[in-house]
């Protein structure tokens, strides 16, 4: 039983990291289409450039509030960030 739970947890963590990476890739894709630098986006959001980097690389699980702010700054519907 313990093995099954551990196995499911590992699978969920792997899946989570894939989703975070896909969202980050989408943020980067849209940012580049809008011809914005990470520095410009970070300035618009009043956050550190390093946080944009971590979001785009899927290293952090940012808040839904930050995703709304990112979508607004990129002038897209938040649904676009999940369109992968």
C-alpha cells in the first residue's frame, strides 16, 4: 500500500512539473510574440526578473493571482496561458 501511494505521489509530482513547464512555455511564447523582454514584463508586474524566469522555466508554482496579472500584462485572456 505504501508503495502505491509513493508511486502515485511521484507520478503526480512529475505531472505537476510538466504542467508548470507548459504554462511557462506559453507565457514565454506570448511574451515574445508581444516583443516584451523579461525585464519589461517584470516591471509591468512589479516583480523580480528572476521570478519571471522561474515561471517561464516551470521552476515555481506561481499563484493564480500572478497568472491573472501576467495575462493582463500580456493583454490576453487567462485561458490562453492554459492553451497548450
